[in-house]
C-alpha cells in the first residue's frame, strides 16, 4: 500500500519502505539497536541507495532536528561519509582497500563515520575478502552500509558479518502514482511506464518522460516478434546492439566532456591548448575510467533489453497457460498469435536461453554473438 504519511527529514525521499525506515530510525537514535555493518537489499529501483544515505544522515547528525548536517550528508559533501559508487563492471581491490583505510578514521564532525557501498554485488571474491576484517571488527564509531539486489549476490562470509534489511517491492499502481507526482505526466503514461519497467522506479521515470526511450523499447520488442529466420536474427541483433551503444554514448558523452574540461581547468590548461607531457598520465587515467564506465553503461543497456525480452516471453507463456496479467498488454494480439503458434515448451526454451545469455555476458562473451544466438533460438525454438 502507498504511504499515507510522509516520514520526517531525512527520510522523506524514501518511498514505500515504512518498515525499513522505522528499523533504521530506531537504530540511528539508539546505540543499543545499532549494528556496525548493514546490508540493504531489494530489487533495482526499490530505493536502496536513497535509504542508505538517509540512514547515514541520521547517524552523523548530532540531533534529529540537525537538518543542516543531514543536508550536507545527502549532498555528498560531509567529511564523515565515504561513498563508493561505481560505473565500472567491478569494484577493484584498490577501491576496497581505500574504503577500509577510511573506515579506521575517527569521525571529524559527526557522531559516526559512515561507509556506503552502493553496488556491493560488483565485488569479486578477492575484493570481498579485503572487507572482511573491517566488517567483523569495525571501530566503535564506524558504520558500514552495503547495498545489493539480494543477499545471494554477496559471499556467505560477508553476509555473516552484516545485519540484513530487505526492502519491499512496490506495486505497479504505487510506482505509477509516484511517477505522476514527481513528473506530472498523464496517469496512463505513468501506469504504462511502471508496468514496462516492472516496478523499477528509476527506469519507470525515464520511460514516462522520454518518448525516444519508449519508442526504442516498442521497436525492439516488435522486431524480435518479427524474427523469422537466421538472417532476421543477425539483422535484429545488430540493430539492438547499435541502439544500446548509441544510448550508452548519449548517457556518458556529456559527462565525459565535463569531466575532461574540469580536469584541464584544475591543472591550468586552457581550452584547445596542448597537454604537457607531465600531465598526460592524468588525462590517460581519466580516459581509462571513462572507457570502463562506458563499458558498464553498454552492459547495463543490453541487460535492460534482456529484461524487456524476458517480459515479452513471460507474457507469451502466461497466455499459453490461460493467464491474462500481461506486462506488455499493448502487444496483446501479437503475443496471442505467438502463444497459439508455439507449444509451451518452445517458450520455456527461449526463457531459459535468455537466462543463459545473461550469464554469458557476465563472462564477457561478445554481446553481438550472445544476442544473435538468443534470437536464433527465438526463431527456431532450439538452442544453437
């Protein structure tokens, strides 16, 4: 059910998670209820990071009404909160070691030092091991807050050292109401966006406010439905990868240019001036980071396409089993045609291969080859 009463600052932006807010408010105000390592889990878009920073603000502030300090924490400028947000594929050992070092510093201004790791699921095993001792025996005034989609995304040794807090998954109607309030879009557009995003708040907001994103999604699904042979599979896979690449470039190009301009300005180089040899290593390091971020952005875009395709074939199998709760109800006629033309076993093969494609991409298989293989399965009903 949607919230009827807004929680006080700094919790006001945490939407639809009353029980979690109450748990963390109590922990922030009572040292006896406070664990020194937390794991906030929930599906993408459920508000894990928003909740983590609200908790950090409440922990660091001297009093519940110390709004100035809490705003500083939420703005990312308070010295006692250290956050790791990564646009890269994985969190590196060097980044983990830096966090551990920071965790042993005493708070400089607030009650606690808070270490927030937004994408803890992006740590490989050896990186996770760097955190173990710090999580097991943190300094008295340090609190770790890890965020991940689920507990299963982290090593058992990590899970055993944290207190877990699972967020609820909102309903489509709840997300649609929130999007309408935030953006002012028509209620029907908000409902469609929430349904297509499968209740991911951030993605729903983008779909609701970006006509091009909605159009790309519709074109992708219709193209996949229309695949009739290997040639179609190769062509459609290429178009999907190109669209995801263009989208990733659009999302990162402006930020990349701003970062480069800021770095050049910081080191005193005017626009258009040659970079001295002594400073080229800094430019190269920035470019390397931006390339890693672009890789992550492209991978996330392809993963979003796979999620949309899963919703498509999930709808087909629902119709085949006599169920009518569709995510893509705008494509009902096309989906019904597939449902009647295929046996249920063929749809399940496609869904299985979708899951395998996701695993292949995590193992760095070339995205185009992985998607071509998937679409060959769609057209043939058999895994290549």
